[in-house]
């Protein structure tokens, strides 16, 4: 799959990243993880804390798939508003999902502090503003639903927004407890941690065949070797859909620019994460080396040629959108990208379990909070594979059981 194009930023932040060998023999293991990006690395990290023999493979260099275009706004709230999740799944269900996302952000901070590689994790607040006056009513519903859960949210009116920012908006939600990080450094840091605990990692090792039996799976590589495993986790990002199509998942195209370094952020209150109610929306964050990531303007296309043809126009549009908010901060795009972006129709990530794929689990950590969702799903899979009770597993299975409305 042609995942992305453009001039990528994250590789420049870690030019001396460790590499891993390609597989050059037949091997066996307890758990095979297909994919050495963010989702696969998190699965490896948590499984490394068990006594299982774990192997990770990736057809590219580790972290060089969709991780390279992950803009890594680490947020608890998602593309689908919380009150909408309540309407779809019931309050109990939606509240549990929200709690798991909050716990995942805390877990990412704990993990970042444990790794030997600096992941550039930093706590940030978020500003979620009404793009147009008609969206204020939706924000009010979201505010009331979140306040009912005791979520750390503050309502800002037009005057209060102007006190902190150089732009004018009708209303906004100001939330705390979010963060930002470097997804490439996180991925390599997780893999290095797992490697030290016995996990074997092989890059440039492409799976091109499989034989799935009742008690054993055998995966074959393009170079002619085999891996026998009791369990297989497909955590290959959006390329997981090439192994098993899932009707509840969808691919669109998204765009981002990373700017020059900025000396003065005094007009950007606390360097908050910023996003909006419009769909498609624009979002922005800062980086550890004082750049700005501006992303969004998604297009409903899953064709790479169509996606890439819009890149130059989208690059300019994103810069214009930023300057509308911060006319006093002059930026130019030093890096830019067009990439596939995955979501789900109902707004929640998934773990796929299918009769036609015995002993296999499919990680669809799709949505604007992919790193947070991957953290939630990886911990659940650790428990499921080690036969430890985890009731949250059923919240994220592709069968999507609904809980009673409350």
C-alpha cells in the first residue's frame, strides 16, 4: 500500500535510530506481531512483560509505515464527540471508553519516562473551538456530557478566548490531561525496551503467505523463511486491511505540514493542542524543537494518486488556516505530507477476531487518537493472550455489543 508521500519530518529527529536485521532462518514463537510501527511496538512492549516468546516483523524499517505521518496529538477525546458516543452506545459504554483513554494517556506518560529514548512526551491542554456559530449548540451538549462524567473541561466564551488567543471564536472547550510526543522515537523506544526483554525484532521482513491451523499459525516471508506461532497479532496499521477487510473501517486521505522553527510562542497560550468542530477539521500542535504541526483538511478518497495530486494545494491551505488564527506568527512549510488515514464508522477502535483467522487478532486502532487507542488495545490483548480476564475486550471487538442506554 502506498501509505504516504511528501517530505517527512520525524526521520530527521532521530537520524541514528537503531536498526534490526531481516529474518534469515525458520523460527518458532508463542506470539508473532506483524507490524513494527506504533501499534505493533506497543503490543511488543506489553507482551515483553510476560513470559511469552514474542517476535515482531515489518516489511519496512521499523517505524517507517504510517508512524512516519502520525502527528501524535495525545488526546482523550476523539473525532466523534462524547455525547454522540453516548447516543450510539449508552452512557456506561461511552464513559468506560473515555476512562480507558484517560488511563492510556497516563500510561503513555509513565512508559515514556521508563524508556531510554527521549520520546519528547509533554503534557498539554487542548482547545476545541466552535468553527461556526451553529456549532455552539453541539459544544454545549459536549460540555454538559463531559461535566456529568467529572471530566476536566471548562467552557470558554468569546471574550475568554480572546483573553488567551489572538483569534475570535464564538465558544470553545478547554480541557486538561492531554499531551504530545514524537511517535517515531516512541516506537523505537518501545521496541528497544522489548528487545532487551527478549523480544526478537526483524525489519525488511515481508509476510507473503500464511497457513492457519487450529492450534498453530505458520507465516511465510518473501525471502523464503517461515515463522510458526501459537498466536498472531496483525498490527500493521492501515495495511492490516490488506490482510482482512473490515466493513466497519474506512480509509480517507489527510494532509499535514511541519513548519520552520519559531522563536516566540507568547501569543499561543500554553502551547495548547488546538482543533475545531468543523468536519473535516484543522488541528495544530507544537514540537520539541519549536516547530508547528498543522494538519487536517481530509479528503474522502482512498486512491493514492488522487490524494497526492492535492498535496501542494493542501499545503498552502493549511498554512493559510494557521495564519488566520495566528497572524502574528509567520510560518513556512519545511516538511509536508499526504497520507492515508483510517477511521471507523462508529468512532471507536476495534480488535478483530474472525472464525476464518483462528488464533489471530487484528488491531484496528483507527481514528484521530491512534496512539491512545493502540495503548488501550495492546493492554487488552496482553491480557487476552495470557488468559487474564479483561472485560474491556468486548467493548472493542468488531461485533460491537451495545450496552443498555442509561
